[in-house]
DNA sequence: CATAAAATGATTGACGTACCTCATAATTTG
DNA sequence: CAAATTATGAGGTACGTCAATCATTTTATG
């Protein structure tokens, strides 16, 4: 076995580990001055096409790669990103907030400052007001869990025309002018939930109940859509009840579940939104437990998975989401071509055995 | 638009967000010299306990955080990490290799150089020989998919006593002196596979077949263990055939599958290792398709998921694995307390709908 | 060919930390 | 109390890039 270095990594290893090329080397091989190299590399303009090509060729030839440490140091750039989250202390938002505070510490060393702003959940005016604040508008980037409202869209439009990168988080606002969406594909989430629902239910008889938070929330709507599509396509045998709205509240979810249990024989319940606690309470003592699939690996859901009260959880990794958002905002505010695949977050699927 | 000079862009945000503290600020608040601060921060020793405490207090008080860009620049440290992989061009290793070449480019800017060394698969001597090479021993870190052999363990022991960080990848060698294992928990993987197998099979009748690559490979062994545990605990109704060895080869797997199909009525097949192609070939034309759960999202498996030939894939994210390995090796060679949770890679679960 | 405009060169000073040397101060030791 | 030891201070250089200025050369324009 000869260990041919993978791609042309010439004489590494043995002894002569030559120092990595710098802009000086590039300038020398291109036979231009340092200033010109700098102008080309940082796209400052005012350079003849001929020289641009000379520099570009020299970059390839020398194998020059910008030393990001030195660049960052020299620039002295600092980033201030603002996350706008609903104030609900409930499961998922809490997880997101935790992930955020985690990264807060980690990113300080990279000169990235993360501000968290809390607005009253479900209140459009609060969100709009937050987006209008001076100190938020001065951020280098804004990520928010946006409400589906024209006022919010208008505010986002204003920000983006001002040049502030805006990301939607968790739930998209595709008709707005946000630069990108960071979160899972919720249609896929719904479809995946349906696959497992159908297979877990197996040959059992009964209807399937979907409990969303709000059908006005795009993420929930999309999950319901995806779920319904696959259920009707692949498991037409199972009756799909109309989706109900639990408003992410345990009490409401409890009532809805009770009601459905009374009216139908349930083979499965898809908990599209929050409020699993209410769901579990309603099922307590019920003779036959339907298959239950829920979203987000909150403490409640984790516990319920372990005790076997629910069967499967589809999670959008909050930590990954935060990281993707930060990377994206940084790229955007540096006007770099975005590197990640748009901020799509793969789904994580949990059962009792792999928590 | 006022063109404020670039550095000195003081008045960010609301109030003018004072510049981040430097070692100078720490020195001033601690009432010691820069040199002393430096000695404390970089643990050079020779500082009175009293001064150490003064500096530490000043760090907290000022909120000083080391500017990693400046530190890296000043240090001029470069890392050279070596990955030792088997030469099998087959599915998973190829994916790992791809992920690695991807990161190779990305990490060059961070002064991390990744070398890939290929050794003949399943040959102990080749692996040992690779670990003995001068240029590999000179690495700042080594990650390898290790064979379960005393010679390899001995070689790892030698390296670690020399101070070279060594990681096991994909399959652990817990009795060796490797610094950490980067990969999934394969027992959990097996348990998870069993959960889905049991639930997907549902009320169908039939036996369950496990096809491992080699039962001498720890990762496969662990998966089989986990699978068996959950099957016997939770789905005792299903007969579990003794695990067979397909040596990750399509032809062997094909023969084994044919054989089993002839001898038993199969409700499910757990493809612990590679060679799914053979499995699919053997099943072609067979009247009843058993539930099939496989490992790693290779091209074959992805295609088979899409066509519905297999039901579920458990994947260990190769990209995440490579990143975790690099982070760990960097921390280790800087003698920092390791930040990640030891390099555990969460399982990714794929069905047709969420590829 | 003169002149304006564009392109390039030469040089310099940050940025914050690491690391080194040498001198001096403070403390311990005999 | 002197000598030896330990702690500290003062100062400088280097890392590679960015960003700016000003002088100079080359090219285009009428």
C-alpha cells in the first residue's frame, strides 16, 4: 500500500514542511505589489483586468489561503446578532434559549455577540415593536420566530432594504423578504410522522387525530399537510380526523383529547405542537393507548418516551439551528456567498432506545 | 452614509458598547505587569500565588476573553492530523473519505492539515505498519478505524505514551489507551434497530435474520448485542436466528440471504454491515418481502429507501464524525479539557420521506 | 504630444496575543 | 545582614492581514 497523498499535498510529512504562503508570496510570484494583491483579494476595484488575472493565477500557483485569524484580527470586526423569541417558557422555546446561551459563551471568543430579545408570544404588536427598536435595527443580523402577519412582513421588508440580514427561525415566512429560513422542512416532518404512524399502528383499527397548536402557524400547517398527504396516499385505511387546534396549551390539548377519545376509537395521535402534558393527562387511565407521535425533545417528551407513554419524537435540533443561524448571519453580513445549504435542519428521530 | 474610518467604529448599537477588554486591561485592574498576566494566562509558572489570584480576579472583573484570532496568529501553530482508513472503496468508508476531503478544504484556512492514509482493509499488519511510519508518528493527532488486534493496541499504546493523541473512529477499542472514541453508540444503534423492527413487523409471522459483516468487528458485535437484547425483551414472539457473517461483501450476503429465505419464513432482516446490494439481489422476485433495516446512508441504501426496497436506515453522520474528531484532536493536542461530550455521534434515522 | 485618468507601487500603522530578554524588586536562606 | 533565590516589571518583536496615504508609472483621450 502506497500512501499517495490525497490531492497533490506534495511533500508533507517528512521534513521540509515549508511555511504556508502569504500575500507576500503571492505578490512576488504575480510580479505585482502587495497593494495590488490586496486590492484584488478584497475586491477594492481599480485594478486592470490583466493584473487581476496575474494575481489569481499566483494564488493558485502558490496555494495561498487567507489566514482567517490574521484577517479577523486586522479587521477587528465584531458581530452583534439579535434573536427574537416568544416569551413562552414552554418546552421548545426554552430549549432554543438554552442552546443560545450556550453558544453565547462559545462565540464570545470569536467576537460574536448574541442578544436575546423576548416578546410576548402570539402578540403581533409586540413583535413589530421589537423589530422597530433602535438597538435591534442596529444589529448585524436578526433571527426571529416570525408570526404570520402582514405587519411583521412589512417590518422585515424595511430591515432588509436597510441591509440588515433577517432570518426566519423554526417557521418560515416565504413570502417575506427574509434572506433565509433556518429550520426543518416541516412538510417533510409531517410526512415522516405519517410514515411512522402508519407503520406503528399496523393492523389496528381506529381513527387518527392531529392536534396542532394553531393552524395559522405555518410550521404546524405544513406538518399537518405533509402528514395528511402521506396518510391518505399510503394508509387510506385509517380515518383521518380533521386537525384540531390546541394552542400549545396543556389544558386545551387535554380537553380536545378527552373529547376525541369520547367520540372515536383512536388508533393514533399526532401531536403537531406543544402541550403534550395535557395529552398525557387525558390518556391516563384510558384502556387502550393510541400510538402517539410528538414534536421536539422537551423534558416532558423525553420523560414520556422513557416511560413508554409516547412512541416517537421528531426533533429539530435547537443547537444545530442556532449554529446554522449564526453561520448564515455571519456570511450574510460579510456579503459572502452563503456556504450552508440554506439553513435546512435535518430531522432527528427519537424512540425510547436512542435518547 | 457617513464614512467613518473602519477601525474605531465606536458607537455601535445603543450606548457605545465599549471595546472588549484586552490583557492590558486585565494587567491594569490587577495592578500587575503585562508579563505577569501573560505568565498566569499561559501557565508559565514562576508567579506568586497572590499574584495569580489578583490576575484571576481581574479576568473575571473585566470580563476578559482571549481573542482566539490574535492568539492563533501569534502562536502560528499548525496542526497536522492523520486519518487512517481501510482502502475499501465501498459505501460507508467512501462517505467518510468524502466528508474528510470536504473538511480538508475548509480547515486549511484554520491551519489544520488533514492527511488521509489508506491501509489494506482487514489486514492487521498493514495497519500496524502504518502506525509505525515516521511521518505518521509526527502527526499532532491520529484517528483510525482500528482493528481488534493486540498488535494494534500495542502500537496505540506506544503512540499515546509518546504524547500523540489517538482516536478510534467508527468502532471503539475500549481496552486500548486511545484518548477517545468518536462514533455512535453501537449498542444503542442495535437497540434502536430492534425497536423499529419489532414495530414495523407488527403482527406478521416469521423469523428475524441478522447479517453482520464480521462478528469480530466490535461495532457489528455491539449492534447485534443491542438488537438481540431489545428483541428478546420486547418482541419475544419473533424468532431471532443466529447472526451470520457476510463480510461486507455483496456476494456473500446474497448467498446468506438466499439460504435463509429457503430455510425460514423471514419477517425481517437487520443488515448490520455493508453489502446491501447482495441482499436486494437475493430478494428480487421473492413473493413476500421482509422488513429490512440497514446501516449507513450510502448510495445503494438511499436508492433502496426511495424505491421502497428497504424500510429504514440508521446512519452515523460521517461529516459530523469527522468534525468531532478534528475538534477533539485539536483540544487534545492543546492539552485543553475536552469540550465535546467525548465524541458521541447521535444516530440519524432515515425513512423514505426524510432523506 | 500634452493632459487627464487609471493603475500600480512603496510604505506605514494598527489589531491582540505570545514569547523572549534583561533589569530590578521582593523574598527567602544561611 | 549578605547572598541566593524567586517574582515581577519594562520593553520589544513577530504573526499575516487590512486599510489607508501618497508618489509614481502606465494607459487612454482629444
